[in-house]
C-alpha cells in the first residue's frame, strides 16, 4: 500500500509537466540519464572522427570552422602588461614580441597562429592540449620556452583506473584524492598516424603544471570536450547526400540518352553489334518497326532552394555561426537583420574569447613566460618574487571587428569620447591596441613632422588643438574690449 501511494504521488507530481509524460507524442523519446562523461567515453571518438571528416570534405563545415577561428582570434589576442614603469613595460612588450616567433615547438607558426589553431581544434573536437616545453639555454631562444600542440586523440578516453592511495585516472587525466588534476597520460603516438613506426599504445605521464587543457565544458563535472558539430553532424551529412543526389539528377538530365525499341528482334538475347552514336546534323535511318525514345528526368523543382535554405538555417543555429558566415550567401537578409545577427554572434565570440581562450591558454602562457624570462635573465626585475602578482597583471586585447560602414562607427566612437562616455584608452583597447604605445607613436610622428615642416592632421580636429590664429584673434578681441568705455561695454 505504501509503495502504491508513493507511485501515485510521483505520478501526480510529474503529471504537471507535459515533457515528462509518455503519451503518443513522446512515446519514442527516451533520453539517456547517463552523465556527460559516460556519453563522451562511449561516443566521443566517433563524433570527433565524423567532425574531422566533415571539415575535410564538406564545404559548409570547413567554412564554419574557419569563420569561428578567424572571428575568435583574428590577427591575435595580444597582451598589454599593466606594469607601471613605462620603460620596463616597453622592455617586456618588446621581449614578448620577439618570443612569439619562437613559441611553436614545431616551428610552423607563431604564438598567435597557435591561438588560431587552438580555437579551430576546440570548435572541431571540443578540446586541445598545449604542452609547455622548457628549453635549454644552448637552444638560443629569446626565452627558453616553447609550446607543443597535441590533438584530443592523444589523450585516450578509455584510460580509467584506480591508483594506490586516493588517486585515480579518469579518461586519461590523473586526479589526487581531493579532485585536483595532477597529470595527463598522453599517448606517445597519434593512434591514427600510421607514418610513425613503433610506440603504438604507449603512454607518457606529463605533470599537470606543464599542460594547458583548453575546452569549453557544457555541463558541470565534464572532464573532456565534445565537438561543436555534435548537434549538426546528422543534418550536414544528409544534406550533403541530398545535394549529391540532386547533382547526379542534373548530370543525368544533361546527357542525351536514347533507347531504340524493336517490336520483334531476331535475337533478343544478344546485344547489338554497335552502339548508335548521334552527331549534330546527322540523319539516322532505323530498321522497319524500330522506334527511338528519350528518358524523362524530373527537375529539382521550386522546393529545392527553400528546403536547402531552411536546413542550412538549422545547421547554422546548431553550429552557432550566422547563416551568411556559414554559406557566404549575402543575398538573404537586409542590412539591419544581418547586423543584429552579427551583434549577437560577436557577443558570443567575446564571451568565448575571455572565458575560454584567454583564461585557459593566454594567462597560463603569460605566467610561465614571465617566470622563465626572469629566471633565465632575459628580464632584470630584482623584486619579482616579492611583487610577482603585480608584474603578472596583464590585459589581453582581441582584434577589433570591422563593420560594413566604418565611418559611422568611428564618428559614434569620437562622439562618445568627446562626451566623456568612454576614454581613448578604452577605445584603443577595444581596437586591440595598447594606449600608451599608440600615444608614444603619435608623439614620435608629430616630432618628426614638426622637424620636416609637415602636419597631416585634419584642420579643426581635436587632435590639432586650438590654432595659433584663433588664440591671436581671441587676444585682439580681449584688448579691444578692454579699450571700450563702461557704457560701450554695457
């Protein structure tokens, strides 16, 4: 009786939610109650393989990956140290700029290229790893530090076991007794790379302080990443098959095929000795009783483009990419609608920049780079140990996005600065530049222009300041006013 009462009570409670019912409409909707880590362990490798296949073979998928990476990184998310000493700050920035060309352990790109590759990998496979490699002084680097990028396949999803004590390994990540990441157990060789002999299946333990794990978890407690393509893979693949079928239909329709029928062939089981080929202007004579017919191939019809458009809208929503960025189709939508979608897209990108790439990758690299710069003697900061937090303070400046009408945006920004709604420092930071560096460059240019007798500033602009002529006119008016009598002044 008690069990029946509890069951009736639970039924009454869940009955208030239509989404929890098992009626006709939801009879086939059986959602898994497994944790995301269990789902990724079972399906992660397949999803990653399919996402990579689409990025290699599907134009829409390739365009989505490149659009995301280019919008997240652009020319690079660059650091601006907050060190108060101007000379020391300039020295730090110059040393960083020189090191960025040496950052990649493979030597194929610079640090900002690694940012772009990291954003691309996280979007495509859900995660990426950067191994921090400390180098020797004899390697001749500006700062003895390089970064080695490792794809998600290098950390096995099926490596799970208990360790002596209170530790454990879960999906290739080693944890201590209180859940802190201690190490990563990477494969020595990519499981799908057959060009490297030996080392198959062997793993190496890398301390967690030497690994940067970049991922954007979608659920609490998630250990490994999952591809952004996950909700779009089925529609992308089936749409690709549908487009191929339509292309083959058009190809068949473009061919001039003929069928010759005879009412009573003498040898119906034997093929014709020669195929009949038709040339332009040719007169073909057929045997008595033979007839020629051509196949009727149906056209794609007027529903092809609307169907494809609606399907691509669903795919763009699943991928988090605006329709125009996904398809390069600029004919759909007006200027206002396009701008609204771009504002929302760029707000998402900005959150991803600072919440994922800057927080997980850029800050970790900057911290290790500053430490090794001081330890190696590349930077001379005597009180670094006592004020390490202050010296590590840094702002990361993404590349400014360009709009279709930059003149209006620039005019609006100038009005905001003149009205005191924002500072020049803020405006320059939003454009991806350091205000102090820009001011030094402007001052140096003005000194050079003055020495050469040049002035490229627009007349009347705030940068030009009050003109000497205007000051003289104001002085003359003041002197004339002083010479007037009190009655004339009144």
